[in-house]
């Protein structure tokens, strides 16, 4: 009864603490086939290569060398029904009141690791090298068509609104046992690679005076796409304690990482078009031609931004109820409040030209120059958010493992705030998510073949408010009715020797 009370008290503490400190955002939860089959409740088990992520201390419990490869296959299906108007009246090109899906894509994410025991410092230390995708966000949309008052030949690319964000950790892990191996400690040091392709379409205020800036030429569509990469450093610290022969408790801390990204940006403006342009040229000089002549401005620039990846803490407990049945519970808090979005700084503008008259932007055209040479902000205001997971593994035969799990992710967005600040549709975090997982593992002569599947449901969100968080005159979100579902399959093969 004492053991049972210990497990129940530990689980109760995790469940009670989690809502109070109560992950979503753009964390990637497709690591490890066994872990995913158990809904991510793996922190106190951590008995395969993916312990590098879930709890580095778990490496100390591995008695064999391990070589493993996993492939995660994701299908993110999202829908947006845009509802954006200016002054509550004018639509200006957005495909309002149409239920539009993101571009279909099946994403394949390979990862894996190698683990070995080495005699070091008067004992054995377990070392490992793992390649893991720890953050991910990937979708794109076509939600806009050029208004009739602008050059009708100005077609924007299909990825009008999109993001492909990958953060991959190349992690070296070392773990060792203490207190006759009842306590295990592990440390993972990572070289982090960040890759980002971000595209956005915004409506810019026409900077010219009336009547050049009168409706329907008061808004100018601007599309931009940035593509770049960079490197940073990260770390994970884990502990695993055998409270009894059947009960284990785990805890982890993951440090924050900042990655400076650099690359090239493509930009396009589609200017207004008016048959009455000649009557404005005298009063406001040739700059009027740039705003009412139907020109398309296309150019490139260098960009830089910083990707701040959040820290996290977590705890878990695992209980071997019988030799063939294990239950596990995990809770993790991710400090998303430290992520404030992306701020793109541009430089080295090249190729600015106009399709009809080839006039280059210069100080002679101050309004155009100020509009074009503007840094772009992608602000978010998120809160710290937790994840709770419950999982089980049943072993009906020595070579077969059946797994199941359930997870709850609180949203990093404060949706109780009517002006919740999040960059949709690029960052999809629509509220508390519920995940359901199943998995199976087959062990044959040192080889393990595994597969798991997860379905994740987001609540529907009706975002009504057009938000300009940074006060630059550019709306930082796309009001719409959003729906989202995710499907994920992880397959893996590993060899113990």
C-alpha cells in the first residue's frame, strides 16, 4: 500500500501542479516511436535512444549499444475562413467567407541516434549522439487575390501566407549512475540548426496624400518571403530515480536557445492603377506614377532575425504494475512567454524596378522609398503553457509491446483575451489540444521494429479582431474562422548489440 500511495501522490502532484504552471506553440512532438505510442509519457521510462530528448539520464539504464533510425510522417490539415475588412466595410482582396484548406503536404522527418557504454573515470559512462527535430511549424495558404483597383497581372505566389520552421538538435549526451545506480544523471549538449522560410501578405497604407490615397487605392498589397538559416547552442539536464523496484521518477530541465538567422528576402508590391493618373502628375510630381500607374515593384534584400526557442521543465513517474504492464504520467511546462515572434531587419536592397517605366526608387520618391525599405515585424504575445500526458505499455509476449497514450496541450495563446496576439495563419495554436496515440513494437534477435500513430484535435477558433501589436500600421494577424487537425505516424528500427 505504501508503494501505491507513493505513486498516487506523485501523480496527483504532477496533475495539480501542471494546470497551475499550465505545451503548444510550435514544439515538435514526433520524437521516438515508443514515446509517441505512449502519448509522450516517457520521462520516467526513457529506455531507448530518444531518452536524449525525453530524459538524458535514461541512457544510464541502457545495458546495450543501440543504433536507431526513426521517420515521422505528418499530415497537418488546417482550414481558414477569412473575415477581414477595413473600417468594418471594405474587403480589399481577401477571400472572405470561403473555407480554404492549407496546401496539402505530407512531411517526412527522419531522426535517430547511437548509444554506447564506455569505461570512463573509474566506471562506466553511457555516451550518445542523436539527431532530433525539436521544433517544427509547416504550412502555407492562398487566401488573397489582387483587388480590381490594382494591376490585374500582379499575381502573388501560392505561398501567400506560410512558414517552414525547423529546429534540429545535434546532441551529444553523457549519463552516469550514482547511489548504486538508483540515481541516474544525464546531460545533453546540442548544436542547434535553425531553418526558416516565412512568407506573409500584408496591406500597407498608401503614404501619398489625397486624392492619390483615396479608396480604392488606400491599401497597397505587399508580399514578402524570407529564407535563411543559422546555428545556436542548447542543453538538456535529466535525472532518473528508482524509488522502488517498480516505481521510477524522472525530471528534466531544457535551457533556452537563441539562433541568429540570416538569408535573402523576396518582396513584391502591386501598386494601384487608375485611368485618371495624368491629372495627378502635375500636383504631386512623378511619384504619383509609382502609386497609380499599375506598376509591380519586385526586389530582393538581405535579412536577419533571431529565433528564440523557449526553455522547459518537466517531471514524470512510471509504475510497473505487473511484469507485463507499465503506466506512466508526464507533465511539462514550456516557457513560451519568452518567444516574442520574429523581427525581420532588411538591408542591401537590390533589383527595385517597375515593370512599365523602369524608374528606380530614389530620394526623389520619399514616400515610395520609406514604404519599400521598411523592416517587418511578426510579433506574438504568448504565455507559458504546459503539457500533460498519460501512457501505458502492455507486453502480452516477450517480443510484442502494445502501447497507448493520451495528451493535453494547453495553448500558448491567451484566447480569453479578445485581442489575443498570435501570428495566424502561420503559427497554428488554436487552443487546448487533445492527442490520442496507439503504438506497437516487435523485438526480434536484437532488432526492434516499431510504429505509432497520433491524432491531435484543435478547437475551432473564430478570430475577429484585426490586431496591430507593434503599432507599425500593419495588421499582425488574419481574422478568420480556423479549424485544425493533425495526423502523425512514426516508424522506427533499432538494433541493440
